[in-house]
C-alpha cells in the first residue's frame, strides 16, 4: 500500500446516524464513484482521498489527491478488489495539483480514464489516459483535452454508439471563470433572478481523445420550460454531472453543492434540455455529494460517498452503493442514506 493514512477503527461511526450502506473499502478513503459494467463486472473509478494537511476553504484546496485506485466487484455486496495505483499525478506531464473526480469509458479494445486536474498555472482542465485493462495502469496523454476546462468529467455512451462528455463545477471547480468562453480569474457565480450557470458537454471523437464539436452549455429547466435561476440553490447545477438512459429517456443528474442534494432532470436528447424532477439522494455526512447510476444484472444502483468512516472529515470520504428504484412514471424514488 502506498497510503499514509491510518485505517479508522470500526467504531468510528458511533456518533453518526446508521447508514443504509457500508464503505466498499476501508483501508483507503475513496470518493466521487463513477461505476461502469465492463467484462460483466462492476468497475468503480473513484477519487482517492488523502490527508494532505491543507486547511479547508471554499476553493477545495483540502482535496489534494495524487493518484487513482480502481475498485471492482463481481456482485453488489460481494468482495471488492482494490487494483492499486492506476494513475499517479507524477506521470501526467501537464499536471500541477488536485486529481479530482474521474470517469471511464471503453471503446474498440481500449479503456479511457478521464480526469480533472489543475495544470501548472492552477487552472483545471480534463485529461485522458488509456489502458488495455479496465483496472489500469493507465498512460496519460501528454496534454489535456483541447477545449476542456473545469472538473468532473462524466462520459456517456449512447445506444447509437456516440459518446458524450458532461463536465463542469462551480466555486473550486472554476466553471464560473469560463462564463464568457475565455478564462477569467474574476468570474463569479451569478446571483438572483438570472439563469444559473449550466453544466457543459461535447460529443467525443471516434478515438475518444478529443471533443468532436464545440463545447455547449446545457440547461436544466423547470416544469414551465424556464432555466433554473442562480438564486435557486436547492435545484441549480453545482458539480458532479452524470448521465444515464432509462426507457429511452436521458437522465442528467448532478450535485447542488452548497445545498448538498443529488438532483436530476429528464430530457429527450443527450443535449437536453433536462426538466428538473427532484432529488435522488438527500445530503450525506460531509459537505460534498457525488454519485453515479448504473444498471447491473437487471437492478439499478446508486453509487455515492459519505464521510462517516473518517468521523465527518469532508475530504476523507468512502464510496458506498445502494439500490435505486424507479416509480411507474419513470421518476426516481428519493434515497436517504441514513435510517430515520
Ligand atoms: O473530490 C473532489 C471534488 O469534490 C469533486 O470533483 C467534486 O465533485 C466533489 O465531490
């Protein structure tokens, strides 16, 4: 093991509510789980949280992660394999600091790991690394994806074979610095009765290494077709994009950040717009909320994280999984990660 943190004792949960799920692994801290089914197994691409000793701030400097470990399992509830270091920041030529929430995809015999990291000027961009194995190790491309910025890539492969990347996150994720399309360190999250900043997306090229079209802003709208407003912190997009398809509809889900919900909208196209539907996951222990949704052997699952194992340290999280249920009308039952 390369980790320096110690393993918290099992009784560390005694002052927290009883969770509906246990951490998938307890010898390292993991977060931001992006789950996929590859080779009939579930592979989870999480952030690898560490104690870097950096004080908490709104920029997220305390999330100073330096490598990725990939997890896999043959069955939900069965043994979980930690495949060790899959990519180290030392081996990403353009990286400065902070390896945040990754995602992965498979195409034509190659696995792709997409990752946000700050460059040497402290600006987040999204990189890609390749491997012949879903568990890595991955080899990073020499430069970030051209035209990429901000954080939290989520790659969705549609049933017609096209692949799309959704990305972006405000505050520490720097999306508010790209409002004009050019980087501006003074960019701020809008306030009040103006539309909220939307997540970004672009179709990926056939080789999965580039954007195949200009980056677009996508809209989450209310039932009247109006974009969610900047003041609507309970519903507006903050970070942690995820896309999945169910019964022919496109489900875009995300974190509301400072109000701590995983919320979602449904649309008829991967480009949206997505009509806001409600909350998938209520706030968890720890500031961040970040998830993925995947179908495995006919059952849908929500992967998420919380900070119970670290006794509530926001930057030391643990990945968990629980079942996700649809109502007959296609909306999703809200999940409370804790027993009432
Ligand atoms: O893990 C670092 C950041 O915290 C992620 O990129 C965000 O989505 C939040 O979970």
